[in-house]
């Protein structure tokens, strides 16, 4: 086995023996051979330590368990965009986008076309098995006419469109330098596939441009055929629709030499705006009374509740204090109800994962958010909810501290309902001691530097939020 593969595949609880060498692919699946040829090419070119392999959702999703190279898992369809980022951030890296037909030719169609036309030296290995393999066997853009799938039970017809010939589409662009379609159904075709993948990588090493290798691969599981029968099906059914061979081979001189990205502070600030003046710090140290190294928070509510803005202010507060902090928004169709949320992390050194599936702190602006996320708060955590709009509390663990604060009522009594998120930050400050009050206020004032008239109101909202913890007071109703 190529040294580019790990000695053992740490999937499913670190399996031992033969199972430590087993992949997740079905018997007879073409992905195994494509993986092998890719590993051999990386090995032959001596680029293992420079390689970044980008894999998205789909049958390729577990490549990071198998390839001992740099690995990035991309969102569905977005592997080419992620590949571009890697290539420009580290021009000497060898970047490979490894995708299936459902991923690349459907949700990722815009990304692959724009990336190919950009023409950066990136190598795309495109596995075409004419089906959505991992997600249940639905019709893919490459599904053949009359082929039955889970979403075309009577066969693909004209009203569903013709199969997409991706190699021809990419070859028609001016950006790529090399496009070839290969197959795996016999020894001759496998040899051609091995050479094509090697060539696609070599052209990147030589800085000549974008390469696209389409691999016709077998999927015995969804074809409901034996591996041998699946090979015959690819030969007899797929090849007439997807003719094999080189679609484009444009021998260009090496050209890619952008230089390393610039990280000079002054130059970056000139582009993004801002300044490098020191920000005052008020923390005596990391708030270890909540967690030793990394604190997870979740803020949730309906659209307009200000959860995203409050989350951003918390992250900014953490950064101002010299900690690492992240804010990941989750936007959905909840602009008129339901629940959307933001995950925030504040770490003493480095945030390793920005998601907060089990937060230390939950700030819930409405009842659906409280019902959904309260059970996820870890033992010893804190929940703050808007008691103005939440009448009935869901069942919650006795191991968490719960504060009901009339966020909406306080903000309304102050004459500006939209500042309830700042009221919530004041309550968060008092209930958890995450940061000193001045830390939050510094972030709030900075955010409102272009709307200075609003600063006094927000400062008052923050003060009322702090005061409301444990007091039950609201402005005008003390």
C-alpha cells in the first residue's frame, strides 16, 4: 500500500486487525481504485508533504481517514472554492479537489465552472457513477436517460433533462489546460486512469494550470448489480453517453507565481479598514470559573431578536481581551419566527472547533429556542431566557442555573425594543461573570462609533440587564 495512505484507518472506534485497513466504500465501488491511483501519483511526484486534499459531502467524505496529507472537509459542493482559498493562501501547496457527480455537477456546479475558468493550478478528480451514492441513490445530473433511481422511479425522462457531460463542459472553458475522461472497467482503462491522474497532478506541480479528470466509476449498490455486472454496465451504458478520452490538452508554459500572501498589519488594515491602536483590557485572566480553556455559548432566537449581533459583540469582547474567539451564525428560514442561532467560543489559546453543540451558556430570546437548546446545556451551565415572551418553561436539568429576565419588557420600557440584545448582554455579564462590564461596554461603543447618539441608550440597556439578574426590576417599575 502507498505510504501516502495511513498505516491504519482510525474509523469506527480505532478498529484493529484487518478492519483497520478497511474503507467505507461498498464492494466493487470505483472510489477505491481512484483513491489508489491518486495516492500513487502523490507518491511518485514526491509531493506528500505539500498536498492538501479537499473532500466534500458524499462518498468521498471520509478521505481524511485514509490519506496522510493535509485534509480539508468542505461543505456540499464547495470543494473547488475551498481549493482556491488553499492555493492562494499557500501557492506552493498541491491542492486536489476530489468530488462526486451529485456534489460537483449539482449543488457545486457554479463553483466548479468558476474555478475552472479561473484556471489556477488545481487538480480536480471527478467521480461519475451516475447516481447520488451516499445519500440514498437519488437521480444525479449524470444519471442516464431511462435510468431508475430513488427520485426517478420510472426512469429519467426528457422532463428531467439530459445527463450532463461535465468533461465536455469544462473543456469548453478557456481556463483549464487539461481535461480527460477515463474509466475503470478493465485493465486497459485502469492504466489510462492512473496516467491521467498522474498527469493532472504533474501539470499542477509544473504550475501550468487547472486539470480536470473525470472517472467513470461503478456503483454496484445502487445499480443493484454485482461488481462484474456493474463494470459491464459502465462499459455498455455509460461510455456511449460519456465518451472516453482527452477533451482538452493545452500545453501552456508555467505561469503561476503569485508570491506568498501579505500579512503585514499596516497593509491589511489599509484594505479592511480599522486601526492598530491598543484596546484597553479589563480581565485579570481567563474566566476559568466557567471553563478551564474554552467557553462555548449559544445565542438563539427569531429573526430580529439580535442574537447574531450579541454573539458578534461577545466574540469581539473576547478578542479585545487577548483571547481567541469565534462567532458562527446559523441563518435559516426563521426571519419570521422559529429559531435561528449563533455559536460563540472564547478560548484562552485557540478555538479548536467553532460549533457549540453543548454550550456552557445559553441565551434564548424565544420559547422555541429555549425548548430546542436548553437540554443541550452542559451540567453546571447557565441559561438566560426572555421571560417577557416565554410563559412555560420546558423540562430542564437541575444541574443548570436558569435566569428568567424580561428582556423585551426592559427594552420596550426604555423606548427601543431592538436593544433587548444589549439588555441580554448585561444579564449575561451579571449572571456568568464572563467578562467585566467595561469589556462589554468597550465592544458596544466600538460597534456604535458611527452612531454615537445611540451609545447612552445602549449603555443604559446594558446596565438594566445587569440589574435585572436576581432583582426582577424593570425600568419604571421598580
